[in-house]
């Protein structure tokens, strides 16, 4: 089991997110329990390119302090929605031979959705703990409806197990 923390970066981790405080609380719990149980936590950051305001050297690009990596944790950078677009991460995970990925992060309807589906296509068992992904309002759905569309309808029984934080923690502690 590996925890993938995707795009929880300073420029987008704020009250525009659906259930922001619950999101942060749940993600920090999952990461803390992973660390206590010697489960690897891998961080991924999205880079929109130089001059975008969301790239290397920009404050918005940095991982939110509340979920900051420990010195021994790997950090990968991607420039497309799926974290599997980073070949180094893909090869690293392949070498680990871990079959289960716990995916947390931002944005539900972009990078999390793309990463969940890419992980599933690669044969991983994907676990999405409740309220450990979030997003902003968009032109078609508000942030709550978008969250529920993916977590309640799109991913379960297709691409991932969408379970409670408590169930996820129990799985982490029993391995």
C-alpha cells in the first residue's frame, strides 16, 4: 500500500474547495497514519509551466504546509493531469510492486480523476477515502455536486473503492 498525495499545493488549497477544512483534516489523518504504519507517502506537484504563476519557484506551486513532505518522502512533478504522466513516478511505482494505492488530493475532476483511472488501467487497486479529494465550482456543476459525481457515482464499483477514512485507516493499520 502506498499513499499518493496529488497536487495539494498552496495556490489551490483554500476555501474555494468543497469542504476544505474536512478535506485538510482527513488528508492529514491519512498521511499521519501512513507514516505511523511505515506506509510510503509520495507527493506529486502539478507544474503549469514557467510564467504561469504555478511553476517551480512560485509560492503557489509549493506543497501546502499542512501536508508537507518529510525529508525522506519522494516528490514528483507532473505537467499533465494524471500523475502517471511522470515516467519517473510510473517506473518507481512499478519497481515497488505495491498493488494498492490510496489516492488523496486535488482537483477531483481533473488530476484526481485522471490519476484514478490511469492507476486502475495499470492494475492497481485504488482506494479513495471520503473527503480526501476536493475541487472548485465549475461552469457546469458546483463543487459539492462535482465531488459527489465522482466519489458517489463515477469511481465506485468501476475504478476505485470509495470508503470512509475510518475504513481506510483500519486497512492501513492491519497490513
